[in-house]
């Protein structure tokens, strides 16, 4: 049996948060949620491993761009795929900060499942940073 995919989804708008969480869980993906940037930052730095991060940009206490930068400097999440899912016009900044995919709200929701499957398929073909450190090439 394959290990369950673990996703961290961060959004402060409850209707969108619950809709996306339900959509992800219907795919069989375990989804943790945070409603503000500070809580998400703590979760990212906690050491819990996620297979994917989905971030809104306009969040209380820390922006999604700040969270992308934080994840990219974290040992556990520097290679974790990140989707920026936001109504903000920050595509260039999000991709420059390290997001893999930018989806614009609200229509981007229709592309989210396919984008996640694409990122997870790509990620499964690349050895994780931890496995590369644990078993360096001879």
C-alpha cells in the first residue's frame, strides 16, 4: 500500500478552505489546514513532513510569499512542491520565491487536482533530499 499523501493547505477564507480541503480529501489525500501565516510558519518549521504545500498569499500575520521563502530555507521542505493558490496578482513573485505552480482564485480550483497529481508524479521520480543525505553516492 502506498503511503498517504500529506498536504498542508493555508487559507484564511473559511468557505474556500473547507471546499478545497474536502476536494483534496476526496482524492484520498490527508490535508492539514492553517488559517493564518503564523500558524502555517510554525507548522512548516515543526519538522512535520508534507508532500505538498498549498498557500494563499493574503494571510494574517505572514504572507504566502513569506511562507514560500521560509519553506525553501527549511531542510524538510526545501524540495517540497508548493502551489500558490491566491487571488493576489503575485505570480512572478511567487514563482521567483520558489513556488512550483501558481493558480489564480477562483478559477484555478478547477486545475488544482491535475496540478497536484503532476507535482506528486514529478516528486516521486526525484530522490528526496533526506534520502540523498542519508545515502550519498559512492
